[in-house]
C-alpha cells in the first residue's frame, strides 16, 4: 500500500470508497443518502486541508484506492499544529492483508528513514488494510509538521475501530454521550481520541 496526496482527478476513485463507508452508517456521521456533489464538497477541501488516498497494487499492476483520509488543522492560528483527522477504509478491504514490504508515503511529503510502521515489520505477516492506512496517515501528518492528531468522532460501539486507534497510541480524552444516531443501535456515545506525534529534526 502507498499513500499520497490526492488531486481533484482522484475524486472518481475516492467516491466509491466514501459512499461505501457512509452508506454503512457505522463509521462517520454523514447521511447515508449523501449525493456525490455534496460529498465532494465536504471531502475535497482546499489547503490547508490534505486529502490523501491509499492505493493497493495487485499482481497484474492494477491500482485500487482502498482508503482515503482528510487532515486539516483542528483550530486556526495558534491551534493549527493539531490535525483533525478522518480516515475512511473501503469495507471490502477491512481486515484484508497488505504486502509485507515497507510502506511508501508519496506526494510532497517523503517517508522518513526507518518509517513505515507495520508495513515494514519483519516476519512476512500481513497487516490489515485499515491498520496500514491509519499508520500511513499518521506518518504523513508527522511529515507535514503536525504535532498531534485528534479524532473527533470514534463510535463507541465499534470495538474494532476503538481497539485500532488505541493500538496506535491514541488516548481516549472524552466521550460525548448519545451523540451519534447509529442505524440500528439508536443513540450511542462518541469518543474523542488524541495522540502526540514525534517531532522531526
């Protein structure tokens, strides 16, 4: 898997991922019936936002966008060192393996020596696409100069998602009671999670 900054031309590949995640209603708060024009306006934000795509190449050389992320300053001015992050992973790729070679982060922010998280681990095992995408998003934010990442809406009744972010050093810093209308569980809590990022020299 590799991560790079998206261009406007990538929207056609991002939209199926965005729609598949939103229709499920278990990860993010946009209405499941959000139309494409509204989705594009909400996701493809101008600078200082960074829209990322995570791509997987198959044995035949075909490239598929399996995830997309949105990073933007959590606050203007004196709070712009904290990234507010949203990561959407195509449901078809969740818990699927990624190649056991070092991750590549492209698009204006180079991979740091020794970086690559789980994708660079030895042993030949495969990590899930969701974990690889999350690790590469974190790496990109670090290289971009952010000093922390904030997740504003981690759905409490999605244990795999909560466990993923915890395993990546995110701390639970607050809970918003009954702040999310889950499609079949009713009103459930939202977690706010936060982690610091390493400072680059």
